[in-house]
């Protein structure tokens, strides 16, 4: 079964001889770099590239092309090599005629396959913009075995910046050598013959450039519409120029520059039909902005369109707030400079010239800030209008607990794309909340921070209240996870050593959705951790041995979630090590962790637990501005999911989950 990776996710490799297949929709140069355990490249001989296509265990293409097949033999690399990184670069970044940044082309698609063509893992590199070189993925050693990780790290400075970041002293020289080799390869390429018409005559229209003879792939033409890259939706959730391809174009016959047949088959789906067009917005009045429509982003389903639209709104708000802050900083800097010049001139200290200069500087500052605020308010008003139509249309996995869609809830038959963990907002735009969506299955565990804190609304929350709120938040997250998975495909375990979370856990215990009663005491902690650790070991051994069907009879193959309350109470050194093991190795085999804990209470362990906290996604039971976005680095205020006071929505939903399980198990 193919693992479709997202950024940062890893997957075990059971074979040592592999192919890396790349589809980019535009000619790209492909390379592979060998590095040590710290990710450092020790010399130019550690890089296979078009100028030196063969290195021990590696063979890459000799020229730029839209499709590549790289050969990798992990048994042939030396013991000093701990990572094999697959690199992509745009020739246009160094004087070519094509696009100069990955943001202007289709999202590259990379797949790891066996020699028989069986796909092991795939990754669509999304979210790129100004970057002209990217580390697509890496194969790395872990405890004597090899894994693949989706990286997607881009570099606006091209290959020179990429190699320098990996510690190569000859970065600029190697990048220049690759550019020269790619330029020679492009000069050798020839035109592909035009496609035949139905009458057998050749079209006289110009065709796209062919790939080199070593590629063994068909030439790329005009790509047909294929699913969008997740998270790569243009600002505002609006597609620019229609659906954007994610996999570098259709396979099979391509359209020439003047037209011709286009094969719209999707490489990942059993269908030949293009995605249906998104809903069209009604015509706007002259001079008025377009009225927003729910689901007007690109995607193969309404769920995917809404997902892309939500993240388009997130990016829009991030950028418009960044523009406002930049304008205010510029206005302040300009006013300070003008005031300094006015005060440094002795003539301005006599009479009213100094006062007039200061007033003029402040007036210009106010004018600039007012203009920036007006632009921000206009953008925020448009986003608020979009949110008002998007929020009611969200499916249960994306919706708040007060959304009416929960009143018509039914246990789903398929796993959704993502899960809502709460809302995000910025201080400049208090009137809008952006749903915080997390892709499924979970890539990392969750940490509900129960430490004492000052809430952003000015009210102080003591330690007892924080623990209670943290457990309520954890139960709300767990209930949503149970609700969005098909019956029997998600199992929840609870460790509550002191029994302090009994009241908050009531919706889970009373509806019977837990795998068993919450484990209490040191003995209960030991039993649960031993059972889940053994499960991780069994699944990893089965995958490494290439026998995933050889698990013991009656083995529970569902996703597992462990909720830990009151850590480190009831945990000894062995249990702490088992917990760290579950955090590191569990997500790749379907075992996830949700910690409800105060980091200060575990300070006695010293730095031993620092990797554990860093590996978890920290969430809070009260609003807190601790999340940063990767675009402009804003500190976003996270607001946890709030169940309406007095609402029975949790119990109602969990009761349906329990009934669906009983029906499924009959």
C-alpha cells in the first residue's frame, strides 16, 4: 500500500534497491547528495548530478527533463553515509528560458518505487514560491534500517545556497558545474515529432522539446487540470487561472502548442474525468468586490476545495497583516529619521520651525498608518465575508462544535483529509477566526499544556483550573478524532494514574468508546505502555520483513491514541523511555500520543525529556499566542475548540460512534 507523505512525515523502506521517479511539469535538473549523520556533505564527490551522474549507490539523469528516474542502491553506499537527499533545481534560475521559481510551475511529484514499479511512498512538494532549488525527500538510516522522509525544503538562492546550507565548502563551484552540465544537455535536446492526427497526417504545429535519450519518458506538453497541491492554494483561496496541476501534467498523449488530444487521467485515481469546476460566484455589482462562495478553490471534492480555501484564507490574512506591520514600521522609521534631522539642525531650534517640522513628520506618519489600516480593513472585511459563507459549509471534521452539521452527524465511511484543532487569529484582525486544520493521519503527537499561565483576556487561571480545562480540551480533541474515523478504525486508551481526570473523561467512559477503563496507578501505566510498545515493535518488524499480513490473528489494525494525564505522576524511568519511544516511532505505524501535562512538573528529569516536548505539537486550553506560520513568522493566537456550555453534542456523537462499532462487529 502506497504511503502518500506530507512534509516531515517518514515511512520505512523494506528494499535497498529503489527508483526515485520525479514528475515536475517543466524541465528540472535532478541530483542526489550523500551526507553524514549531521546532514553535512563532505565533498563534491558525494553528489551525483548531470555533470557526474554516477556515484556509489546512485545514478541520476544527465540533463534537465520534466520526468526523471533516479536509481538508488542503499547497500552500495558507504558506512559513512547516513542520508541520501534527492535534489531538484530549475535551470531557468541560472539563465535558462523557462520559469525561474517553483511557485510558477506545477507542484513537483516524487515517488519511491521498487524495481518492479511497486510504489512505496510518494510526496507532492507543495508550498513553494520563490525557491529555485529544493530538497525533495531524503532516505536516512535509523537504528540499522532505512526510511524515507518528505522534506520539501526550498532555497531561493538555488543550488549554491542549498549546498552551502549542507556544509559543502565548494558549494558555488559545484552549483556552477551543474549549471554548465545542464546547459550542455539542453543544447543537445531535439524537438519531438508532432503528434499524429486521426487521419494519420502529422500536425504542423510545433511540439514541446523532447527529453534526453537517457530519460526513457514521453515529452511533456500542456498539462491537463489535476488535483491541487494541498496547502498551496493562492492567496484568498482563489485559483489563479483555473485549476493548478500538482503532478506535472497528464500522462499519455499530450496537447501540442496548437491543440490536440489531452489525456486527463489522474496518476493517483482510477478515473479519466477531470475534476468538476468549483462553484462560480454570482456576478458582482460594478465597483464592488466579488461575492465569496464556499468551495471555490480547486480540488477533486468539496472537502478538498474547502480545505484549500481555508488555507488560502490563512495565507491571505498572514500576508495582509505582514503588509500592515511593514507599513507601520516604515512610517515609524521615516518619522524618527525626520525628527532626528529636524533636531540636528540648529536653525530649527529657533522660533517655530522645529515645532512645524515635528508636526509635519507626525502628520506624514499618521497619513501612512491610516492608509495601511484602510487597506488592512478592506482585506479583513473581504475575509470576514468569505468566512461567513465558508464556516456553515464545513463538514464535521472541519467544523466547530456549535456548527449545525453535528445535528445531522453520521459515522463516516472514509477518513477525512484533515481535522480541526481550534481557531487562529491575529491582533490586527480580531473580527476573523481561521480554522486550524491538521492533516490526517496525525504526523506527530499533541501536548495539551496544563501549566499555569495568564490568559490573554486578562483573567488569571490557577493550576487547578488549568488542569481541568486541559482535560476538557483533550476530551474534545479525542471525541472529534473518534467521530471522523470510520467505525472501528480509531481506538483510544487513557492513562490517568491518580484518577484526577475522571470528571472530564466522563463523555468517553460513559459512552463506552474507550478501549478499556482508564489505567490507574503505576501498574496500569506499565501495562498500557508495554502493550502499545509491543504493538509498535510488531508492526515495524512486519514492515521491515515485507510481510505486513503476517501479524498475529486478531491484531487490532486501527489507529491508536494514548491520552496521558498527570504526567509524570506514576511514571518511572522505564515508563518515561517507553513514552519517548512511542513519540518517536509510534506515528509511522499508527500509534499516537496526547499528553496533558505541565512541563515544569517534569523538570526533575532534566534535559532528558526535551526531545519529547519538541516532538509534540503544543496546544493550550486557553487562548495563547504561541504558534508561528512559515510564511512571515507571525505569532498567531490559538483558541482551543469550545463545546457550547450545556451542550450534549459530545455525548450524542460518541453514542453514535459506539452504536456504529457494535453494528460493525456483529
